[in-house]
C-alpha cells in the first residue's frame, strides 16, 4: 500500500484506580496512538511505552522522537510499505521496540483492513474468545487488597496476578490464599524487584501453589533466573527479559523459564510476538498475553494474539473497565470470564470519535 502519512496522537486516560507496581505508581495513562493513513485503508497502533522509563528504557516522548526522526523517514525511502517491510527497515535502528511496534501495528492494521482479514486470522488464532486474568497492584493494606481481589473475582476474572516487591510478598499471597481458597488461579509479578540473594525468601512462596512467579530478577539476569529456578518449585515466567524470539530461545535453553509472558510492544510488534509464541510452542513452553494498560485499540490486538493455540494460560487481557471509566473504543467486557476476539478486518475495532476527542491532548500529522 501507499501511505500518505502518519498521525501521532497523544491521549491522557485517567485510571479508575492508581496502579502501583514495584517500579512506580501510575495514576493516568499517557498514550501515544499512531494512525497510518494509506490509499486503501487506515490503521491504528498503540504505543505501550509509559511516560517514564521505569518498566523498560522506553518512554512516550522518546518514542515520538524516534518515530518522527528515524522510523518514518526510513519508511519514506520505500516505494511501497507493508508490515514485513517496515520490520526489516526498522531493524537497523537499535532498540525502541515499543515505538517500532506501534508503527508496524498501524501499518499491519491498514493492510489487513484493505484485505478484509481479521488480525486474529492473520496471526493463526484458533479461539473465538480468550480467558481473562487481572493484574492487581500493590496496596496500602491487606484488607484493601482482599477487597480488590474479591471484586475482581465477583466480576468473573479467572485468574489473579498480585504485584509483589520486597515487603509485600508473603503476607499478601498468604492472605489471598486464606480468604479465597486453593482452587483459584493465582500468580505473582515482581517486575525485577529481587536479587538471587532473595532465593530462600522467594522459596517460601512455594507453599502457596502459585501458577508462576513472573520476572523476579533484573531483565539482563537470565542466568540468575536459571539458578533461582533450581531453588523454587514455583515455575518461573519471564516478561522483561524476553525481548525477542532469540532471547526466548536462549532463556529456554538456559532453563531460566518454564513459562513466557508475551507483550508485542516489548518484542517490537505482532510479527515477532508470533515468533516468540512459535519458539515457545516448539519447546513445550506455555505462553500467555501480557498487558500494558492498553486502550481498546491495543487491547483488541492483544486479544487477537491471545487466541493463538499456545496461549494456554489466562492473560492480563482484562476488560476495559479494569482500567478506564470510558474506553476510546466499544468497551471490552467479560463474558463468562472471557473476552471475545474481534471478528472484523484488522484489529476489528475503531475509536469512537467523541471519546477519542475528549482524551486527546495533541495531534501531529507527519506526511510520508
Ligand atoms: C507487567 N503489566 O506485566 C505490566 C507492568 C506494567 C498489567 O501488570 C504504564 C505502562 C503502566 C506500562 C504498569 C501489568 C504500567 C505498564 C504496569 C506496565 O509487568
Ligand atoms: Mg510483568
């Protein structure tokens, strides 16, 4: 397709409740949306970078900069643009996977809309709906946590993930198990907050039959995770460390993870996300879909990905109202604990013009 240009739109989405992790508190999502305008169709990509480089080195203003200064001018050199060509073109620029993913996804969405094909079908999805889990932030008190978990379970979530950090790990997990029982699917996410010296401490979580422990150690400490795995019964799942399909293959070969969290933004887009899925499937490693507090646009694409066959655990693909009072698309809702996979062409959802206008803080048009 020929693209006339790209719109970079910043939106400010207030969160229904502050979301605290081991790396910081989020009160609102400052989201960058990319709209690819082609001669046959338009497409959307959501950049999952946060306002500050706390989850990874990327941040929203940095993503805008690398897109306008390097990624789009490189696309401008091509005679015709598609997602595969964009991926190849972006490869010579180091890093910035979230910025690359946003542009690539906008292009892919436009291409698939022009072809009349849903993203789920393009990726090889096999399920009409995906089981939904929810990520529960660090709270000020255990009673507050129990109230939050209780309302998510009432809402129908099939799996609970507790964010943990040193000082907020054994007690919250024990309290949730005592209150809600052994049958519920429960896992934890440390977002790199521990070191190998905490191995004995973390091994105490083995008593609570967790599905998995996500990213206890720093992103670049893959060997440390392999060592830690030898001290734990709880399976280790990697998130931040898995930056590509090759990184996934390496981590698996080292014995650093039994499970992998897949986030397209973290690995540079949906094409690489599918490769991570395939590498894990070939090695008998289960995967699940991560989440980055996406709006309906990013959520739609994640739900399509989560419908692939090796996504055998519930994802962080929650309903829209987990994060936002008003989403910018038709809201994703839980149906029997599941989110329905969109069936329309491309990502299968569109922004509501009024809702989008209300949260937009700036719009920039960049001709190609
Ligand atoms: C994780 N997500 O799995 C991430 C962490 C995370 C749902 O737990 C702004 C941007 C805020 C990215 C908060 C969930 C964020 C963010 C948390 C990512 O590790
Ligand atoms: Mg995580």
